[in-house]
C-alpha cells in the first residue's frame, strides 16, 4: 500500500501486552513494515520481536483483526489514532515478569572503587570544584545557615510560652492564639513556635510524626517560624478558616 496519500504519515496508538498490566501511548510511522514495527515494540513491552503476535483493537476497544504479515506496512491496516495494538508474547515469559524490579540484577560498586574512577560524576565535581567540593561555597552556605539559626533563636527567646499572640505568615490572614511551645523540633531543623489557635485553623493536636510537643484539640495546633509570631494582648476573634501551616 502507498501510504503517501494518508492524511498523516504517523499514527498515535495504545500498546498493551500479555506481559504487562499497563498501556503505553506511542506514535509510529505508518510506513514501517510490521517486522520493523515489532523491533520498536521490543523496547516498549520487553518481548523479542520474533516471539510477538499482534492484534488490532478499534477506538472502542473491540477486536478488529490480527496483524500477521511481517512484510506489510503498518499503514496498510486500518490503524487509526486511538486504536490499540495488543502484543501477545510467545517466549514463555510470565505476566508482570518485566515489572518486578526485585528480579533485576543490580550493578553495585564499592565506595573505594567509585572514588578511584576518573570518569564518575564525583570526579568531575572534584575537578571542577563544584557542589560540596567547593570549599568556599560550602563555607558561605554554612555561614548563612548559622546566621539564619541565630536570628531564629533571637526571635524565639523573645517569645514566652503561655503568651497570647498573633501569627502573620506571608500570604496568609492573621490568626490569633496562645503560644504553647518554643524551641527546636525533630520534624524540621531550626526553631519553631507551637501555637494553639483560637479556632480550628491548625494542622494537628500538638503532636507531629508521633511526638507530642503540647496539648490542644485536633486541628487547633500549628508550628510556625518565630519571625511570624507577635506576642501581645490579643483577644479572641472570629475569622475565616485557612490551613497553610505545618
């Protein structure tokens, strides 16, 4: 068949296989012979081209015909966009065999052997003095992190547990509550302030990842950064619900 007159030289189809539980959407040239088409399918389904039988299903997923002439062009069959081509494997492989990664032999290399390789990413980074191998950059980042931690600690020291407060996080409405915790935590680095909101605007009941930091009703507790907290005489008030804290 001359496929030059076909409206599109390519066709987009779904590929399924007796070896896999998933479908892949692929685009192919209609001018491929079925033998060439099967070779391309090897990379999709994992079955050898010599062990493939092909079936064509329509857009409505109804069976149309077998594709059984290896020297015929893909475009000589009624393969339209949205059709499905099902690959039946005759190699004796099991369903899902190529999905079970635990059966794949993995390449492993010792740290010492990797260190000695001149063509590794690590060697390239060392030669280029990039990332963690750039001492000046590492020192700069460490200094910035230390400065941020010191600033957080200074803010935190000015906040007393039991104080009334309001919380103003960037892009969020102001929320009022009571300070219940101030200090370091296990869930994230840096200093955090635990707040019991006046309304159920929080994330939890004062515990995070199984560790309790303070007591409150569920959805009334939240942890926020010290710089977002202002301590003062803030009476309770009503406001809309929002939930952007951790």
